C-alpha cells in the first residue's frame, strides 16, 4: 500500500479544523480539569476519535463501492445544508 501524502495532509487539515474548539475538545478540557488525569483523558479521547474515525472510513469505503461518488457528494452537500438550516432555525 502506497501512502498518498496529499490525501494524508488534506485529511489532517480538514479533521483538525473541524475538531478544533468543538464539543469533543471542550469535553476533553472539562474531563482533564475535573479528573486531574490529563494523560488518561488524552488516551481515552484519542482512542475514541480513532474508533469513530475507523467506523467512518470503513463505512465510507463500503459506500463508495456501492454508490457513485457524485451521489455521495450531493448527499453530503444536502446534509450539510440541512444541518445549517436547522442550526439557523434554532432546532439544533
């Protein structure tokens, strides 16, 4: 298997930007301050993020095998727009 560095760097940047300052980071800050065990919180949070990422990558690969990419992109765009509308309306 050949490493595609462009994909790796793009993925890192996208995930880093999306996760920075979100609920997950706030939960980690809270847990680290409450437990005073930052290493345990870091390991737990890293394992949790790795697990949900594994699920996402696995499902994404399976879906890509069955559904053309243009439909996946359209579906993702519609979902993001829908979530944005719900946020604007105060439903989320």
